[in-house]
């Protein structure tokens, strides 16, 4: 058994990743990913994720400025455990609701320390991209994510209010130096 590690998306994790997409969709996440389509052409999906050209796997409205983003997967042995997205810079929207770093752990492995692992392993990558202080935004009701970011040393700056377009978010800053 090996330690969990961050990797660029890799077709070798197809079955495990597609199982996780199904788990995420049961929680109403990643609904824009159509599993049959991904199954049929997983290699193209992985290639798109590896391009670092903004958030390639989620449709945005025209008013959202795209920023460079690196997508990494947390894997352990032959299993996909979660995804982290590192935005190389912030636009006005990310400053309030998105942040530099967004991570998600597949539901079937939550509560086993993978949230802490993915965030701890992300810090050197963020530093490599020149991010000294990374912004993370968390849903105020997501107690598990709040515990993870606080465990990793992030400090709370404030909480945004819900608007007609966007949910409330707790804004944390994480030292990546």
C-alpha cells in the first residue's frame, strides 16, 4: 500500500474516477459531467483537464473571466480519492466566491483524513505558481471543510453574504510560502 499523492489527471484512473463522479452527482455536484460520454472518451476529458486553461470542465457565463488553473487528482494505489483545482490568480469573482484553491473528496472516502492530505499536498504546488497567500472560500455550513482548512493553518478573514446569484462563503487565507 502506497501513500496518497497528487498527480495530473491520468486515464489509468478511469474506472475509479467515473465511480466518484457518480458519487458526486448523487450529492448534486458535477451534474454537467455526463458519465456515458466520459466513459466513451475519457482520454479527451483527461487531456482537457491537463491543459491548465481555466476551468475546462464547467460551463461559465460570458461575464466570468477565465484564469489559468491546474487540476490535480489525489490518488492512493489504484484509486481516485479527490480533486484539487489551483487557480493561478484571482479575478473579481474568485476574490469573493471561488478562491485560489478548491478541493473535493469523493463521498465514499470522506472522514478518513484525505481532505487534510489533499490540502497539505497542494501547498507546495500553489507556492510553485507564485501564490504566497492562497484564498479558500468555504460554504459556512460545510463543517468538515472548515475543520480541514483551519487544521492546515488557514486564517478566517470574513464571510460574504448570500446574494441572488451567489451563496454565502467563509473566506480563508492560507500561507503557502
